[in-house]
C-alpha cells in the first residue's frame, strides 16, 4: 500500500516507513515483532497530504490500496491533455477491444468541479463586499462634503481676515482625515473580531488579510481627501465681502 505523510507521522515517525508492514496482525498493531501470519500490507510509497472533495476537511492518516474493480490511470503530457484522449482510447482498444473507458477528465476539470461551490461563494462574497465598499465610499463622501459645505461661511470669514488659503484647506482636510482615522480604527477592530468567527469558511486566505485591510483603508483615505478638498476649495473662492455682509 501507499500512505500519506500524516500516516507516517502518526505510526512511523521515527523509522523509515518504506518496507514496514501495517494491518490487523502486523507488528505495528500487535506489538509482537515476530508475528508473521497475516502480517498486513507492506508500505511501498509515501505521498504528500491532500484533501478530497472538501477543502475544509482536515487531512487524516490515509492509505491507498490497489482497487478490486477496474483501475484508474493518470497520464502526464507536455501538451494539451484533451488532445491525448483519442490516442489513449486507441491504445486501450488495441490492448483489449472489450475494455471500457469511462470518466476521462483532466486534473483541471476535476479541480474545477471540486472548487465550484467554493468559487461561487467567493465571487458572491466579493460582489457584495465591493458593493458595500462602494456604498460606504459614497456615503462617506456625501457626509464629509456636506459638513465642509456647511462651513462655507466660517471658511469665508477666515479668508477675509487674512488666513492663508493653504492653511484653511489643510485644517479642513486634517479634520476629515482625523474623523476617518477614528472610524477606520473602530471598523478594523470590528472586522478582525468578526473574521475570526468566519475563519472556518475561508480557504487560502487568512482572516486578518493585511492586503485587504490596507487597500480598503487607502481607498477610504482617497475618498476623504476628495470629499474635504474640493468643497473646501470652492468655499475659499466665495467672495469674503458677500459672506461678511450676510453675517451682518
């Protein structure tokens, strides 16, 4: 039989597994090294751990034994594997005209079948995540732009009193970035707490993915800069005399 790495770690961690026997009456099970009757199966190879049918299932010690009915063959080719199918059928037909060939699939097709549900869930989650990010960006832009617009009179008065335009713009942007930084910190802490609960649903992605967190934070920062800068820039172009006359 052929065993996987988990099997070796569990039963033959300190010895070379090749040539060892394993079974109901084998020395590894009975503890009697002199037992020869029904000595079990002999390990002839070790393969790497792999998952079958379910990516979330843990890898357990596994043995591979010769199949009783039929057989499965795997072929490697440097070209297109689909183009090899007629040649395979021809070779098998020459070996035995009555030998049936069923379930010819490439590795890519098998992997796509296994990952179909995983990819569907990932695409739906990505779609809803992007939609949520878009709505959050629009809401953040509208809220900050509205807040800056309400400060038009204050900005006009500062400009009328001689405040430098760059200093006025810097103060408005600084205020928006500060508010966003506080919101982002609270949001990141909440997302880390929630993703720990969803860790069992993820495969190949860590719950605390730094690329995603940094990317979303940078996007929100650009939205904040746009939402604060452009309304504040328009406010500085308002005639200060009009603002002062309105205040009187």
